[in-house]
């Protein structure tokens, strides 16, 4: 196991407790390199920095490792920087997280945590995004660690199908029942904009809304999490809707 090289990143930023918990586990599996945003980047999705410069700072001794860096960009920028500038060769695996908050169902589209994992997958690196359905900065990650180690060890041992990364979510409970391999639930955010006016008379908006699960299936990530199970959803970054190709070919184009 010690021959493994492990890239660790996240979207909550270098100071996040979830990153510290993930690093503690990964040290047991190999040589770690941390490249994480220098500030929170939640909800950035697969954004990259193209109109500004990027800055990288080496953090000597951070979490007792000599290979820790902060990047001024997005989670995807962090992975690109790690793979092409910082690490001498591609890592054995990339792990992203542990995110403070859920990235189940449709949240995977907006997630910086998962986008970092997807970017590593695009680079041909087996990758996992870990998220905990607890937004508290004081969340207890200890019960999760043995599962993080087990899942990561299995990926290191068996690899992943080409073009696939794993989206792993932990339920908000210390009494985890087990692990379920799931599909992504058909759930959405019903969003609203809270319109306000500042003291200067200028209007501004806060995005609000509620998460609604319309999927009653018992094979989904939402069902697993609601029932005390860890959900693992295999995610692929080929967005082609293959089932629609035949229909579109019947059009008079």
C-alpha cells in the first residue's frame, strides 16, 4: 500500500475539517499530496480559471506532510495544477472531500467536490468524491474513517471501469448500517429568489429553495441515505444520451 501516491483535494478549502479527516485516512494507504483551494469553493461545479492568474502556495509541514499546497482557483484547477505542475507523475488515486454536506442526486452537477474527482477521472486517474450529509464545521468524521479506508482500498486494488468515478455519500448518523451501490435519485431543487432592497435602493437577490425527491425507488442514493446506509453511485463523464441517438437520426435533418 505504501507504494501508492494519493492526491487529496476538496471544495471546502484547505482549512476544512473534512480534508483533515480524509488526509488522516489516506496516510495509512500511501504517500499523500494535498492540493486544495485557498478558500471555500462550494457549488463551483466544473468551473476553471481562464480570465485570471492562478497562484499556488507550498505549505511546509501542513498536517505533518511536506506535500501540501493551496491554489487560488477552483477544485478543478487544483486537480489540473496537481497533475501537470506539482506531482512528478500521475497519482495512483485521487480522493476529494470529505465534503461538509450532501452531494447526492442532482447535487452532483453543482458539486465542486465531485467535479474535482471527475477532472481526475478525465486524466485517467481512479477517483472518488466523499461527502457527509452534515453541514456542520464541527461534524464528527470518526465513524466514517473505516469506510473511507475500505472503499479507497477496494478502488486501489480493483481499479474502476474506464470513464467512471465514484460518488460516495455518508448519512447523517453515527449508526451506519452498511453500504449500498445505488443509482442517482431523480430529485431536484425547487428554487426561488429572495428579492431585497439595500439602503441605497438597489435591488439584490438571495438564491433559496428546497430539495425535493420525486423518486420512490429503493435503489437510489436518497433512499440509502435516508435509511442509514452509505450510498455509492458510479458516475461517468460521457454526457452522451445514447438512448436518444436513434430518435434524433429519424429527424429530417
